[in-house]
C-alpha cells in the first residue's frame, strides 16, 4: 500500500514542482495569497477533493476534504503560502503548501480501501497574524486525529518546540509643549517609553533562560523642540510555555504602567499581532514520521532544534496531536528569511526534497489510518500533555 502512495506522488512530481515554482515566482503577502490558493485548490479539486474557500472569514483560507465515507481517523495536512515583504518566499512557504497538497493527493489514492478522511487546510499569513490561531480557537480541528506540516530547511530535523509569544503595544499619551521655552507645561510620552525599556532591561536578570523580550520604538515624537505628545513601543515577549509567558507579559505591562505613573502620561496597552502558543510535538507521531523518512532513504535526521522562534502551529498542537518537522533542501547552510533560502527552493535538490517530504507525510497519515495501536499511543500522549 505504501508503494502505491509513493508511486502516485512520484508521478505528480512535475506538477507539484511547477506549482511550487509558480508560487515562488508570484509571492503574495499574508491574507493576499489569491494566486497560491488558486493553484493549490485547483490541484486538489482535480484530485477529487471538495473545496471550501473563505473559511473563518479569511478570503485566502480554505478547507479541502476527501472523505472515504467509511468511518475512520481524520488526518489534516496544513498548507502555508504567504511570502515576506521584498524578499518573497525566503521562508520557503511555496514548498510547504505543495508538500501538504501532494501528501493528501497520494494518500487519497488508497483511502477508499482504508476508511477515514483527509482534510487539507489552507492557513494564510503565518508570518504575521497566522490563521492557524483562529482556526484552533474556532474549532476547525474538531474531529481531527492528527495534524501535520513540513517546513524546508538546510538540514532535516525532527519536529521540536517553539516559544509562546505575545505581541504587546504600549501607546503613551503625553502633552505637547515647547521643549525650550515651556518644558514644564509638557508631559513627555517618550520619557515613558524610555523608562519602559529601562525597566524591561532590569527585568531580564529575573527571568528564565527561555524568555525573550525584544522591542522597538514605533513612534517617538515629531521634532526635537516639541515635547513628545505621543510615543509608541512594540514588544515581542516569548517563553517556552504559555503559562510562563502570561506571567512575564504581565510584568512587562506593569513596567509600562509604572512608567506612565512616573511621567504622568496616559497609557493604552494592546496586542498588535495574534498571540502564539508554544509548540508541543507529539513524539509518537513524530517517531512515525521519522521512520517513514528513513524508509524513503533519508540518511540523516538531526535532532529537534531548540525552539527560539514562534509559530502558529503551536496553537494547533494544543488542540490536536501535531508535528512540525523540517526537511533538508540544500547541501549548503541556509539562513531563513533570505533571498538565498528563496532561491534554494527552485533547485532540483529542493524538488527532490519536495517529493520526499510529501511521501513521508502521506505514509505517516497511512500509518495513523491503519495502525489503531499507534493512534491510541498518539492520543494518550496528547491527553497527558493537555492535562
């Protein structure tokens, strides 16, 4: 059965690589990925999937379903396809969506004999306000037994962790005045921002090593001879677990509140981007994926990398068993969010990795569908973490 899946995906290689290259050559920012969605949904519709676009109120989010009509597990493959400003697909999202679609197509060839359901979810805007967060909150993953996606990298790595993240904005409102002739009449909003930065720097000594706090001054005044009436700071606050994040984020907000009291400025605190949960890799599902990579001939699978960034797949992993491994596409070292990474996705090595990744995802889905003991272990692990 696995050989049938592999053969079907290999026969789709030219078509899959064409779609990946097309998306790379036509980069679209988050929530504007209309060409990418047209390519992916068109491909899936041709494979017999029913298509629903515009889910969760986002025009470039979609759900494609292949249902055997026979009771069984439901497997979800997740597609990303948003690009970065100016750089384009410097994070290789052009490959991510195609690998998931290819995996779903390959697995669908044997599904009618197995039972169950395949769901492909198009998840726009991972780089900004990742749609997976809202999908997880709105129950899109209800009834899903396992969720998977695969991210390109220079080396192949097991699925690992990521940091929970809050994007916090502080808007300070002061009072404008001439900085030379009547500074006593003003309230300096920029002073409040600077005090906030200083307070956060003092906080760094008292947080655990997994915590990251980094920010910018978004607005700091209009002229040197005018007391700044408005100043804005933006911070990313990250931690290994969302419980720790909540505690640290509240301390950061309290520092801003203290700065407002010290200067007399008003303060409004908000989130300027969606918050991400930490990624909880399901080890049972991850081990199954790695076994399939090895079966397909992948010589070296590196250990999971330490999670120092934040991904919206983290929110998915908190509502359903999930993995987010990495597939190597280059013999040279690559750095994410660069033109070199983008260009690497167009090479023959990347095309081979695309097919390898799609096959590994599909075979892992097949394992979940055909091995009740594996599915039981996956669920037990997830339930133990969720408690």
